[in-house]
């Protein structure tokens, strides 16, 4: 049976459940899956975390090295985010160069962390225009059952909170904690028919009409937003997702270290 036919059958089943006010895994529309956070997961990294969000399993590592700053930001450290979607994690992932999906994951995670000012990059400057700390945020997907955006975002925040700048190893003084400012947490919602669901599973993502990821910081300020898929959201629905991002993001922050 083709994937398209399977998707249509699943959409019919999911839609019928939604009209009854439930989802295939029994959750409410605004209910996240079980979240488990393990920090210091990679001993060779400067900071790391493993996040299990339902059946989605993501590991994020932080590495820092000394390098040259960008010409337009000579007094700021550099942030580089990378996502690796290995075929072992899902039948939908393919080997080879980064595809559109892995690039989108990297950009959304990077934008949330960067625009949410999670790290004070000015404090990663060693000598203006000469040397700064270059921070690599590497996302590795171990298992996939939907909502990589939020799982990777939570893992990135947890990894950053445990990270230490390896100044002593680089001959730049004593080690110190990564200078953090905010904790930008994302919430992803999908629209199926006229229903809005948070933290979608893989099956829900496959049959969704539209997807919206909203990232907020502690005071509720919006710092990033990403629209996906071909469908649309009304203004009222967008505001609803923003409100859920603020509320559920606050709950997630209580689960993070520090």
C-alpha cells in the first residue's frame, strides 16, 4: 500500500478521533507528551543533554573553541547550529548531505536560541576583532516520533545550562560557566481540519494541514516564529498558539536544570 494511501487512512482515523475530542494516544489537544531530560550525557562535550519527548529522542552537545569573530560582530562570540537526522532514527530520514528538513530544524533551533538571547555572546569575546569563542550546538536525533523542533529546543537549552567555557584548556584563564541570559522555549502546534494540537506525533505531522512553532522567553515575549506546511492559521489561531507557547513554555522551564 502506498504511503499516500496510508496517510489518507491515518488522517481519516485521526480526524474521527478529533471530532470526539481525543487523540490517538489519548492526550488532550493542549497536552504535551511525557518529557524526560538527562544532562551531562556526553562526557567529552562542554555541555550536553538528552531529551525524550514521547517517542522522540534527541541528544544535543555543546562544543567551544577559539577562533576569529565575524567582521560585522567583532566583539561577539559565534553560534553555529547543526542538526543530523540519521536514517536509523526514522524511515523518513535519508543518508547524505543535509536535506531541507535538517536545514529547517537547524535554522529554527538556531533562531530561537539566538533571537531569544539565550547566551550573552558579548561575554564570549576574548579580544575584539581578534579572538572569540566559537560555540557549536550539535543536534543528533536518536529516535523520531514527531515534533523535533520542541525536543531539540529543550535539549539545546538544557545543554547550554550545563555548559562550561574551557578557558583553561585553551590557555585563556580559568574555566567558567557559559554566560546565559534567557531560556527561549518553543512550542509547536499543528492544525488538522479545524483543530489545533500541540506536540504532534509523527502521524499527526504527516496528515496536518499547517504547522506553527512559536518561541518565547521568561517574560512571555515572542522571539521567534516558524510557519510550516501548506495550510494556514487564522489570526485568532495564531494568538492561541502564542498563548499556549507562553503557558506551556513556563511549565517546561521548571523542568530544566538551574
